[in-house]
C-alpha cells in the first residue's frame, strides 16, 4: 500500500501536525499526514478561541511566514477583539472566538487543497530507525511507511489518561483513544520522558441558560483579523457573556474535594499554573469569594456553549450541582462534563533549535509533546519543524528565528535551552524585545524570511512591501509637513494646550502622548494625504506606531544588536566542558547536556552564571 518513500511523515493532525504538513508540502516535500482520526484534523481540544495575549502575536507570525493558522482563524471566527488596546502597541494582542466545527473543517479543506500532502488514518505505534537515523513509521496494523524525515506531534495522546472524579480511563481526548508504543520505544532508545496534566471545563446547552443574568461581552466595534492576506473581516459577531461563581458555588465544589483526583493524589503530574482548574483556584485563592466565568458560544449554528473558567476534574454530579448555582445557570443542561488528562511529554532540552532531536537524526518533535500548552504554541512549532525537516532532507541551511526576531524564536529557544517542568505557555514577559515583536509588524519581520525559504508566496511579499513603502512615505510626510496654527482644532487643543508652536513639524505634534491617528486625521493636510494615497487601516496603524514609539523601538534595536555580538560567538560542536575546571559543577553538567550553540544561548541556561560565561569567553579567546 505504501511502496513509495515519503520525504516527510507527520504523525498527528492537531495544530502542530496540520502546520507541519502544510509547511513541508508547500515547500515541495512529498508529505504524509498519519493521524488517528481524519475527522479531528485541526480539532480545538479545549476553548474555541485563537490568539490572546502573546499568543495572538504568534498566530500573526505563523501567517507572516506562510502558515495557515491565521487564515483558518479568520475564516471560522465568530468574534474578534484586540486585547490591551489601552496599553502600548507591544501589548496589543488579537484574539478571535471561533466556530469549533468550522475551524476543523477549514483546516481539513486547506490541507486537502495543498499539493504534495497525502493522508492516512491510523495510529502510529513506533518509528523505523536505522542506526541513529529515523527512516519511517510503523502503524498499529503493522504497516511500515518509509520517509526521509518524521515529525511527531502527538499532543495529549501519548499514554493519555482521563480523570473525572474517581473515574479514570485511557484516552487522548474525550471520546478518543490514547496512543501507545511511541513513548516506550523512545525511552528504550534513550530519550527522557515525563508526565504533564491539563484540564477542560464542561460544555452546556446554551438554550438552558439565562443570559439576562449575565453581562454581555461583545466583540470590537471595528473588528480586525489575523491574516495579512485578504481574508474576510467579520460583519456580524456573536456575543460572549460573563457571570461569576459565588461562595455557595465554592462550598458545593468543596463537597467533592475528597473525590477529586487533584487532591486525593491520583493525578501526580503538573498542570498549567496559568490556566488552573476551578477547584485549584478556590483552593489556592481561598480568600476570594468569586471567580469570573466567560460563557463562550461554540459556533454560529450550534447551541453548545463553552464554560471558560470552570475547568474541572471533579465528579460530574459535583460539577453539575455547583454550576447550577452560578447566576444564569440555574436550569443548565450538560452536553459534556469537564475532565483532566495526564499524558507523556519529552523534556524539550533533548532538541536542537530546529526541533530535530539530538539523539535521532531527521526526527522532529513539535507541539504539546514538547511540554507546551496551547494551539498557537503547538502550531508555531509544527510550522518550524515542517520547514526544517524539508530543509534538512534537501541539504539546505536550517531555519532558526532569533529571540529578537519572533515570539516563535523566544518559544523555541526557551524550550530547548531552559526546558520546562510545567506546561509552557507564551507571555509577553518572556520576550526581552517585545517592543520589536509586535502583532502589527510580524509581516515586516518575517515575510521576507518566509519568502526566502520558499514558503511565503510572492503575493504575500508584495503586499508586505507595499505596506512598508506606504508607511515609510507617510512617516516622511509627518516629518516634512508643518503644523498649521490656523488649523488648530479645538479638540486637539483641549487634549494638549501646548500645541501652539507653529514651527513644529507634524511628526513632533503627533509624538505627543495623548494624540492618536484619529486626531491627526482631523487635520486637512493629513486627511488629504490619506485619501490621495488610498491608505488602509494597516498602513495607518503602522505609521502611528513608527511615529509615536520610534524612540523605544530604536533603543530596543540597539540593545538587541549589542546582544547579537554574544550570539555571534559560536561554541564548537560537541565541546568538551569537562576540561574547563573553573566552570561551576552545575554549569558544567547543564552545558554538557544542553550543548548550547552560542555563548548567548549558554548565558540563558539556568545555573550558568555570568562568571561561567566569562570562563567560556576567555577559553574561546574573546
Ligand atoms: P493535539 O491538538 O492534541 O493533536 C494531536 C493529534 O495527534 C491528534 O490529532 C491525535 O489524533 C494525533 N495522534 C496522537 N498520537 C498519534 C499516533 N500515535 N498516531 C497517529 N496520530 C496520533 N491549551 C490551552 O492553551 N489552554 C487550556 O486550557 C487547554 N486545555 C486543554 C484541555 C484538554 C482536555 C486538552 C486535551 C488539551 C488542552 N489544551 C489547552 C491544549 C491544547 O489543546 C493543545 O496544546 C494543542 O491542541 C496541542 O496541539 P498538538 O498539535 O500538539 O496536539
């Protein structure tokens, strides 16, 4: 059945696997996606939403490089919000609420329309390994399929164990079986594996809820979108709603604590600290008498509702009784109870920056298998693994994004350098250059790179170049044009009475803190320029940021350049740290196991001190 050797086999059709398949196939590799269930390609296991703080930036980066997640999100969105708009642009984060079924359908259609992508539904039970190189996969039916590179994206499925109260059963997600065989084989080969845990809330029937008792949470008045390509912008949106738990709800939940796998020791692994279950919240923050619950529709044409903030693995009768006491949920009907799941992961320090494993050549890991949580984190790793698998088998230079180039670069560098002992999710605080890594400029940062490696298409590059040119010209216009006193608009004056110096250029006026592009557009010169040059909202946004934040951006660029000098000091492959006796014991052990590629990467390893870095620099003659 499979006589041909594929270039790349991707195992698993979740967010990581779907992006890996698309990337490898679009770059020209014959690619086979083997997944346990073809109906669940691109399935959102948990909340029906994409993006959010720092995660929204990642989706825009995936899009800028030529990945699909942004396009799929736009095509299946039911609501859009730009979060943190009141803060500086480094914090602006796009978030969409999605139609869960359409999201998966759009993924499946996108992949089926991708040349070079084949599909096969089965469980992969092992890898074919020759020496220290992967050469294919073996399925549970015993079929062997050969490939030059393999990307594993098994998500929460490896030896997955689902918990609801005192019941536990094997499964990779509710209603789907767990995957076995792969962990055992990899551990035999010498990989280290661990266990993590995550959880999900109940889904309920929206017709049984009383929305009059909740606060509506509408989308933005002028919704934007994720993709830099001309995908649809929402004309109609669905509201979410907000309600709260109460002391009574907490008391009812506590009644089930003795049957909670979280508290009776049955769940041993660590869950996402930033996405705790409701029982964890009321236990850890006992002084709080209420927690928010966001009621999120699961799509346009379904009554199913996701109860965000009520993730739980308490017994289903306890979940039901407690939820009935939440305002608006008095008559709630359950569709599915919440549950927790424990699964195997592989500490990501066993990977190179390309996401290839250090132990087995041409074998890549991406997504939750690397100890991350979240669709966006998974999708971006899948994209990078797919790209690098293709490049490696074609003997091309690997594609690595640096920490000052992309959140994706921060994510992968954190994972492979520091590892993670709890499910890793992205935050803006993890990026030291977040003023550079904004959602508005992901195309300017990354599309030329995506184009150069043969993933982003010419249309993308042209759109990006046009946007860049138009905003540079518009910034020059602000630098050249003087502010006309006779035009001083009463609104501008009321915002900033210092606007009386006729000799100021518009650039200086616009740089003043309270003034925005909307205010500038009230000046005739500006509005005439915008109309004459047919500038769209993306150009206006880019120009505004370039004018108002140029000082911060330049400062951060200088800092990044300084650090780049350390990034350029490379450490030879298989460097023998044992001969450097002046290194601390801890640093020597960590450096030996992680084998950093540059001094800069070495400096980010926990346990490696500035003194250890000096020792290395001296030894390397710097
Ligand atoms: P997945 O989306 O899990 O996809 C894995 C795919 O691999 C599946 O299609 C599966 O069928 C396939 N597969 C696995 N093994 C094999 C095999 N051997 N052979 C063939 N196919 C295989 N994220 C958050 O950010 N916040 C949350 O609160 C949150 N809660 C979650 C709760 C639950 C119960 C679950 C299951 C996940 C939760 N997540 C949450 C995580 C989020 O769903 C994942 O991070 C994301 O889906 C990971 O993407 P992935 O591609 O790595 O894996």
